[in-house]
């Protein structure tokens, strides 16, 4: 992926949703329903591909019940 291809403008919806462009998902090998890790920097968001383990899945389900 070249420098010109790795930057795009995306719109944040009123619900706070950000769509990851198709070419980015393809490059990262991320598909619908998979989880990604969001890291907040001073003026940026970093999106990382993660592998979900059963332990993490159980933690997330417990966390979602609390929220």
C-alpha cells in the first residue's frame, strides 16, 4: 500500500461509528464481525488487528453485562 493509499477521510456518524475503508480491511485481513483494538494517541486513533481468545471473549461478555 503506497503513501497515497494509506490516508482517507472518513465521516463519524451521530452514533460514533467510523467505517474502516474496504481496502484497509483487505490489507489488514479484517472481516465483518472481527474485533480490532483501538489505541488513542494525542491526535490520532490507531487500529490494530487482534486475535480473540476464549479468556478475552469471556472477559468482554462479563464487561458488557456491567455496562
